[in-house]
C-alpha cells in the first residue's frame, strides 16, 4: 500500500512537468520553423531582387530554400511568410494552446 502511494505521489509530481516540457518543445519547434522561414524568405528576396515590402506569393515559392521543401507543422499551425522585411507568423488552430498563446493566436517570429 505504501509503495502504491509513493508511486502515485511521484506520478502526480511528474505529470505537470511532462506537460510543460511538451509545450516548451512545441514552442521551440515553432520558433525554429519561423526562423527557417525568415531565412528562406531572405534568400528568395536576394535571388529575385525583391525590395523590402515585396509580398511573398505563398510558401511554395520558398520550397527550394527550405529543408524538405516545406515547413513541418507541429500542431497543425498555419505559417504566413508575410512581405519581405516583415517577420513571418504562425497561426494556431482553434482549440489549441501552446505556451502563453491561446487558441487561434498568432505567434510572431522571435
């Protein structure tokens, strides 16, 4: 009985830590994707002589500058490249929270 109680106590202490580690990992991956997207956008702008403010049509024009040709989604978020000189963003889906961001929030590049 004592062993079961100790295991239950340890499990109760571990669950919040695991959830926090999962959120931190997801945020780090989203930030990494945003940095990769910004780098790809800059490379695209240099090769196409695009000035600051030039809109990026969509993510498919950046596929040659991204690893695996695309940005890998972490929790089904949608990435927006935004115009050259403007930081990219990730839009969270409805019903999903990550770190300090609530459902449907926009995460800006760090």
